[in-house]
């Protein structure tokens, strides 16, 4: 199954690695990123000398130190998409472009952070040496933070409250996302929220942080890293695992991308622009998907993403997520690893890793039977959006 | 309306916006000298006509609630004693939307409600925008 674009079917994900998901670690961000990277290279059956491209995270660590520590002798290609939680999927797309053009043959795409420890540092902890360069931080500092809107839940509540009030979105719709993620996390040994089940009743009793967001609408901060290796489909056929082929992908950005409230339509995400292009590139429809790995920093954002993907009209995702439709055993299992909500926040690279496990048919108790195609989304930095559609085999 | 909340650290056009608002003692927004479009946050090129010609000018203060949030929790010492507090996305009559504080009770705020915006000058480089109900 490949679409019509010159990029469709031109690359495959052949290696995955994960480190986490913890609340408190002695490892530096660089150490965690290197560990996940080396695991991904080994998982592919490759060596560091086989890697010739690096797409680093949008902050914290850089391509040159990653390459040097891993002992990659010749780096031919590097680029760094700066879009927060949509960066990992953007990295897959970027790696595919580099590979399709012959600029690189095997690209490492790692990410990681101490998302828990950085916010709650121990008294003797040293500060992170680097942060981010995205301009939206200026917007936040100058126009939102002075108003008690300090971090992501408060920023996003500014448009999510409009979403809820204008379309009468019931809390049970957001709750269905939280409950599905938590249910799936019970099957994942690495999930932070394993052994901490969540019912709809628990969800509805969760206190508001800032309306419409309850505590149980927010993902869990963790220390973690994850990485994948992308190479040509030809080479992928000779490696250890069933190749997971890139069928289509796209990025999209709100108008304007560096602030939240002056967009003509505050509810139109980057994914609204990107999704139709990705489905067209892959030559598939939303109804062809066997699973959905949706970037779930907040439950209501995931609902808007489902609408952007075409599974419901604006404001209508409540019907799509009810009655177990997005749980394992349902038609569209969502975040089969637990997601950011319940596995941990690894910028959505954990969603990519899970999609690969599913398509290898190596997802254990969370396996979606006989799945052959699924999608992964990214969301970040006030609404940037990415999507990759992946398929089993090459 | 006094406040000791954290201020921004504006520079470039963001600083010009705050300086103009403080100098006028009322909310000023960027106004295109060619097509008349109002823009916020300010941009070096008018998003409507690409002109580089602009001035920061006072707006009417008339606005309506485009969105809002009610914060029931804060990790900031400066805001902990204010919960629950309402923060409004105000759509000005001139077009641009701004974030505004308010003393209105949560159940008195709804999308579409008319409001009036005022500036509370903190210093020459920072002001709060406040919203109050408009009869």
C-alpha cells in the first residue's frame, strides 16, 4: 500500500528505543537521549557507523553532541524542526525527505527531557544547560503569564473553554480519552500510571485546574527519552524486524503560529491543515486506520485532533469516543500504550514507538489484532500539528 | 485594582505596545497607517496590506468576551490567593483580541457578553488590561 507522492513508501522505521518513564532520575537529558538512541540503533540491527543523519530534539540536546557521543563518524545530514510536541513526527517526515533525496541513508530521530525533575528540581540539582528558541515563549511571557496563565494548561484553556462552550462538548467526551489511555496503560509495564486505574466517575470528580481542564485532563510529566531510526525501504527489507513503512505525512500550522488568541478561528489547529494532505499522500482514508496514536497533552486537544482528522464534525467527537470505540477491542483503539496521559510525556515520540510496535505485531497484551495501517499525530507550541501514516511491511 | 503580579519582559514591538499604552493611560493598539487595520500583537508588516507604516493609537475600549477561563488552582504565590480567578480573551470593537483580567465573578462571564477594557498602568513599560461588564 503506497500513495502517489514521491515520498510515500520511500522510508521505513527500522529501530526503536525508549528510556523511562520516571519521576526522578539520576541521568542527565543527554544520557537518557543517548541510551534511547543506542537502543534504537541496536534494535534495528545497525551500528552507530551506519547512521549518517541526525534530527535532534527542539531543545535541551543538540545533534553534534549526540553524534559525537554515539561515535557516528560521518554525519551527512542534520535539521531540527522547532515545533514542540509535533517535532518527533516532523522528524520522521524530514528524515524521509532526506532519504528520498539521497542526502542520507539512515537517520536517527531522538528526543528526551527531564519533564518531571526539571519542574521539581532536587536542591542539589544543576539547571538544564539549554532550553528552546521558539518565539511563542515571548508571547506567553509578555501577554499571558502576567495574567496568571503560567504554563500549558492555562494557555490552552483560553481556546478550549470556547470549544466547550460553543459546541456544548460534554466532560464525558474528554473523560473517554482519559479513561481509554489509563485503561491501556494497565497493559504497559513502562507506564507511569500502571496500577492506578481511572473510571469515568473518578474523572468527573477530578478538580478543575483551569476550566475546562480538570487535573485528569492533563498529561503526566515524566523523565524519559525515545528514539527511532529511519532508513530506505530497500535496506529495511534486510534488517531484523518487519519494516514499518512511511505512507504519508504532513505538517501544518495555525494562522498565526506564534500566538494563540488572534487566529481568525481559535479552534483551527495545525492538524486541520495537515491531515488532508497526509491522507492524500498515503492514498488512504481515515476509515482505513486500524489504530490512532493521538498527541494527548490534554484530553480536549485530542478531541479537536480527532475532529481535524475527519472522524467527526467540529464539536462532535463525543459520539466518536463513546461506548469503547477508542479502547482496545473497539473500532479505533487510541493510544494503546497509555499516551502522554498515562504512559508519560515523551513529546509524542512514545506514540511513534508504539505505532511501530503495533505494526510489527509486537505490542503484547495491547496488540491490535492483524493491524496493517495506523496513524500518529503531533501537537505543540500553541497548535503546530503533524501527522504520519504508517503501514506494516515494505 | 492594585497588583504585584509578575510582569512581562517586553522588547521590540511588544515594548512599544506597552510604552504607548502606559503613556496614554489607556489601551493602545497598532494601527496601520495605510489600510487602517488594527493588529495585536504588533507586527513589522501589516497582515492586511504589508505596510510598514504604523502607529500605536488608543482604542475605544468596547469589546466582547470571545473566550475565558476560570482558574481554580495556581502554583504561583502571586496568584494562589486569587483563585478562582477569571481571565478573558476580549475581542475589541476594532478587531484584535487581548487577554484581560477581571474582578467579575465566574458565573457573570459568558462568551459574547459586552465588556469595557481599561489599562492599569504599572510602570512606563507595563500595564494590565482589565475588563468590566458593559451595560
